[in-house]
């Protein structure tokens, strides 16, 4: 089954509602920048590349919505602003908005109808490009994993987190495509359960063997020689190679180093933020305490307890064995290697 996380239908963007997977599979429809921003904020769509693609469509939808308005430019600026404040950590959001702004600036003297069509074409190109990039990364990543590898992943960096195929899960798909065997160990990924709900679902759809564990079991499995490699995605990589990803990734990276297990990060160039020198400047989103208290209507935490809910953490570059990009594999990433990558 091909997973279409986002699809353009009847001049609207439809997105799979990832909050209710795997119990229900349903598309929700979007027609403005503000509605897309709400879809990103509430995690209907999530995962760095998918957020970027959704934001690009948000800009195009706003242009289509405003094309007959005398206040076209002001309406567009408001659209950019609401999208930029939807979530702070994944740099793909800001990357996509900047790319859409540059396209807009390039055609700003044309009629709004033409501007809107140009922006829609760009959003569709970002969408198609993301799938091509994932497949290129997948092919490079597949070479790193031996036949029969047992690979741990954290969160969901799959088709659902991108326009399709996936970054970390794209590597797994490419391993299978290359005729090799793989089995996946999926961390549950508290508190939003992207591993249990989304990664497990994607791998089951794909017939890739997958075993679910709770986040605190990874060390035990590593100590018992049940994990050969770790592959995760990322929301933002700083210019020195520090990696921000879903909360709990840092713990996995420390454990992997302790057990001499390679720790790979699948990372499109759009996720590398060369404007940020190190992870110290990566904004870490703090989400609602409700996500930690329980899940949906079931609350198990004691009433009155204080709760922290940072949604991401940072893995220092020194713990990263390699970044898998669409341009190739960067072993032991550092400032010089990343600078060279951008030419
Ligand atoms: O909070 P989320 O679900 O948006 O977090 C997603 C992740 O942390 C992913 O690992 C990351 O975005 C890479 S997705 C290819």
C-alpha cells in the first residue's frame, strides 16, 4: 500500500489525520494557511519533511484564497506568519517558507492569479522532490546495513513523516528493495506514541518484520546483542553536526555508543541548518502536559503533579556515526564536513 501522507485534491490539500492512526484512517481537508498551521500544531501532520511540504501548500492555498483580494500582499504576509509560528523545532518548516517567499518575490509584479499558480507549482515540486530525495537517501543508507540487520528506530521517520517513502524508514524500504533482509525494532516513543502507532503500522503495511518495545527496553536489548544498528530521522541538524530529534533519541545514542552500535541519522539537506552553529541555538518545543498525563481521555498521572514535556532532545555530533543525506553518507559529521557538503 502506497502511503500518501498529503495529496492535492480539488484545489485543497488533504492530509492523513495522524492523531487517530492506526485505529482509524481518514483524510482531513485544508484550504488556507491558518487551517494548515492548525493541522501542523495539532499534529494531524508531523515529521520534519511533511511539515515543510504542508507549509508550502499552506502558502499556495493562501495565495489562491486571496487572489481576488485588494489586500493580497497583506493576506500573504499574515499567512506566512501563522505558518511560521505553528511549531518551532523542525527547520524544514522555515526552509519551505523561505523557498516559497523567494518564489513569490520572483513573480511579485505579476497578477495575484499568476502568483498563486506559480506558488502552487512550487509546492507541488517540493512535494515530488521530497520523495525523490528520500529514495536517494534510502539507497545510500541501504549500503550501510548488512543483510539480516536488526535495526532500532525511534519515533516515526517514515512515509507519514515525509511526502512518502520516509527518511529512516525509507532506508529500511530501500534495504528490502535491494533484496536484503531487515528486521525493525520500534521504540514506542512516549508520549505521543509515534513508534507504536505510526512506525509499527507502516512496517506492518509493508510486510517488514517489526517488533515494538517501550522506550526503556532499548538498553536491555543492546546489552543482549539484539540490535545491530540504530537509524533515526531528525528535525534539525546544526552546522557542527549536532542532531535534534524526538525526545528520547539522545538516550538511544548514548546507549548505542556504550554498546559499540552504529548510530545513523537519515537527514535530507533541507533539515541541516547552517545558520545555527551548535545545538545550543535549536529551539526545543515544549508541548502540553496533557500528553504526559495520559493518552487521549485516559489519565494515569496523579492530579496536581508538575509535568515537563520537551518534545525533542539533542544528540551531540560526537555520538553520530554518520548522516545519511541525498548527496551521500557523511561519516563522523563535523563543521568542516557539513560546510563542504553545501559546497
Ligand atoms: O513531533 P514529531 O512527530 O513531528 O517528531 C518527528 C520526529 O522527531 C522525526 O524523527 C523527525 O521529524 C524526522 S521525520 C523524517
